[in-house]
């Protein structure tokens, strides 16, 4: 009942605001209706980029094996008129456009950019959780995800990553491991493969600057904006 009452109060407030603007037609002609809708739309799109609003298969649990033919996709539309119109927008469109760029690149170059999940350290639960998270996060951009394997040492994990020669290498471990093994991994990786995009799963606030100095280029974590982060990856890899 409280929620129903709150909805009634907000609806009535909106109704009186529109009436004060001269009614719906006048408000629409002035662009006020469109502005209100745009404000809500932007808030919801922002929640989606943070994966706080879920589109299964698009910004969460992507099917990384899916193959899309870019030539069959149309993204163009145009509407002309003196009054701004309401433009329907599917919340998943921004993610599909992101992935389409990678699919177009893959078709043109004959191979799909890969992200290798390098497992480091001795904390299995956190190592696995961060590998699963980063695989799902980066997979939303149409990248091929290559799962890492457990190794006996940091140097062995580094060698596995170098052998893969993937466009993106993701360090997956615990914050405690990052403070030592992560920094060591980053320094040696960049020395051997300076052009490789090196990503760290998580955001250990106390070690961010040190990790960046060691060679970490980007961080993927629950507070990261998926669209801006993956767009940055695409730019650095010359996909867009």
C-alpha cells in the first residue's frame, strides 16, 4: 500500500507539472516530455553499463561462441521533423553495437581478438571468482575468452600467458597476491611483450599506482563501466 501511494503521489505531481506547462501537446512541442523520458532513459542505460540492470546474454552471461555476420546487421535510422520525436531504444543496443565492432573486425581480419585469463597466486576461490567475472565482462565485447590453467609458480603462469600471445592478458588472483606476484608478473610481462594489453581483475585501491607503474593498463571490477572499459580495449587494439 505504501508503494502504491507513493506511485499515486509521483504520478499526480507529474500530471500537475504537465498541466502547468499548458497540457501534453504544449509540453511535448516544447520538448519537455522528451526531456523527462530522456532523463530516465540515461539513468537506466547507466545502470546497464554498470551491470546493475541485467540483459542476460548481452551485458551478463554473454555467449562468447556466438558468431554474428556484420553484413546482415542494420543500425541506421533517421527521422525528420520540426518537433523532437520519441525515439524507442532497446537497452541492449549499446552492448550489441560494441560487440558488432569486434565482429566486424574479426570478419575483416580472419580471427577474433582473444583475452587470456592468467591465474596467479595461492588463493583458489578468489582466483577462480575473478577469472569468471573478467571472462564474463570482457566476453560482452565479443572477445574470445581463453581460460587459464593453474601453474606451480608465477614464472610458469607468466610463460603460459606469453605462449598464448593473446591480444589481452588478464591477471586473476587475490589482492594480497597482486601486491607481490601481480607486480612481478606485470613487470616481466611488459618487458617481454610491451605491446600486449595487460588487464587486472579487481581494483586493489592501495596498490593501484604501483600496479600501473609495473605495467597494468586497465582494471575490470564490479564498479567499472562496461561500455567505456571495453571501448577503451577496442581503441587500444585498433578495432575502432
